C-alpha cells in the first residue's frame, strides 16, 4: 500500500517545485521583514533538537534535519517561519561555507598522494553506484532528472559522519580508515565535477536550450564537461601559483579579521564565478578551499573559519528539513530503503572486490567496503538542494534524500561496529599457526596511502566536524 501511495505522491507533485512554496507563506511583508524572527526560530528549535539528539547519542545532523521539518512550511498546522526565501538564502550560504571548509582538507599534495588503487576504487564504485541507482530510481517511475540527481546523491559517502564514528570506535588509525579517506577524496572530487555537469544539463533542459527530442543531449554534455574541466583546471593551475602566496602575506600580518575576510572573499568570489558559468556554487567554494589549503596559513584559516562553518552548516541541514514535504515522507520510506540497499550492496561489493583483487587482506577489504557503503550526508543533501534550485526535480527528491540521510546516519555506527569486530572474530576462528603468517603478510603489504595517513590523518580528525 505504501508503495502505491508513493506512486500517487509522485503523480501529485510531478509538476510542482519546492520553490513555489514561497508565495504560499503568509502574504505581505518584504523578504527581509521577518528574517530576525525566522533566524531566532531556527536557532531555538535547532538547540532543542540538539539537546535531544545529544541525550540519545545520535549524530547532530539528524537533529538539524528534524528541527527543519518541525519549523518548515509543509508541517501542519502552520509554519513557524514567515518567509521560505530566508531558508533558501541560509541554505546557499551553508553550501558555500561547508564545501569551502571541506576543500581546505584537500591540498594538491594530498590529492597526489592518493594511490592508484584508491583512484580505481573511487571511480569504479562511484560510477557503478550511480548507474545502478539511476536504473532503480527509473524503475520506481521517477522522472529522468529526479533519478539522476538521486543517483548522484546515493553514490556519495558522507566522510564527515563516517570519520566521526570511526573516531569513537578508535579505528581512525586503522589501515581500512586510511583507504576509506583516500577513496573519499577522489569520490568527493568526482561528485562535485559531476554535479556541475548535471546541473548545467538540467538548467538547459528547463530553459529548453540544447535539448532536442528525447535522445541523449550529447552536445550539452560535452560543453558542460568542457566548462567544468576548464574551470577546475584554470583555478588549480593558475590559482595555485598566486593565491596561496597572497594568503600567506595576509597571514603574516597576524590580523585574524583580515585573514578571515580575505579567505571568505575568495570562497564567495569563486562561488560567484562558478555560478556565472552555470556551475554549482559548491564547485567554486570547494576549489577556494583547495587554494587556501595550498598556503602555509591553511591551519590558521581552518581555525578561523570553522565557527562560521558550524553555524552555516547547521543552517544548511535545517533548511533541507524545512523544505521537505513532511506529509509525503511516509510514502517515500520504502523507495528510500530500496535505494539504500542498492547503494549499500553496490559500494560494498565493488570496493571489497577491488581490494581483494589488489591483495589486501579480507578484514581490511570488508571494513573499507562497509565504511564506504554506510553513510549518506552533507554532499548528498547538497546535490538535492542544487537539483531543487535548477527547477528540474520534483518535491519528491528532498523527502527521499532526507529519509536516506536519517536512516543511514542512524545505522552507520552499527555497521562500522560490526566491521570493527571482524578481526576479533577472524582471530577466534583462525588456527594459531596462521596468525604470525597473516601478521607478517600484513606488515609487508605497503599501504596504498601511507603518506596520506602520516601527513593528514590527524588533520582530518580535527576538522571534519559536521555540526
């Protein structure tokens, strides 16, 4: 019955867009009339939900999304916010700050240190999961762009959620964690580049340009890929020659306010350029973070921007919950579970198989596969938000991605805890004589990302808080 209700819900909202809700909220008043009230409501409800999630020992992201659902315009009996445009502005700022700080974790040296095996795994599991999830979404009778944005969202692992749980399990130094982080670096870059391409195609489809008939729009895809590649190449090649030096000069003034304003100017400036080129602001913000990471002042830059990241990331997650049609969420639970199982199986099988083929031991391979298959979070929600901004997706995308995020965030600790017990179980069943052989084999196997683990493990541990 729920599945058939899901089909009815899709039919009901197939011609609607979440951006249309603005005109349905309390008429009268300018867009800035109630911004203080809206901000106060958001912060108070968010604080209350965070207390609850803290007591229940659940990740904060769940509290933020539920807080958004409570205050959102779709939640009966009435909306606690006066202007949805406020929520959209907060979400846009949240995307920029979140992706900018994520970018500061990825200096070019770190990208180069990612091993060949990790690159192969990231490309394989991302493409494999995207294609599989797309066809499953199509089988659920979702539209083409609903399916493609959902497929991209399902192909991204939440590094933030996963790393935080691994820290709690004292597995942050494990070889499987090193592999997981290296794979995630490549996966995030693929996802951001793919998002830029898909966004451009979706906007062209909505405007009616570049799309002819029902065939695959080869020319728009080629143009989009060229724009994304050109923008990324220009920023990384030319920007890395000048921007880090400028940031270091600013940093030597020991004026934190000047440093903060300078790096925010870089983040928002590149976001504006990316948006002008028809790309997501997430792409520009991420690349801005990469340029900052190349400077000697990168650690200081992270320290001064993390508080802002925490505030705007919270606003972003809350806005995602607020823009969900809560009344339709029950209809999307079954489709969300189907997509979760599809993504989980695809990532687990691909990652584990390639690592085993590369002669990693079984425990490390399965642990890495479980880590990559579990959590969906910040970037998946960014994908959903970008899809909504293009006007090419229906209101179904937000509830599905929201449900997926809540379920996977809740289940990830249990999945990773199971992975942490694998070595114990294998030791119990392993003959005593084989223990030393296995230990010797593991010690002689070179880590695919030893440099990454040594230089950046602690850095990732400290600065990947989702808040």
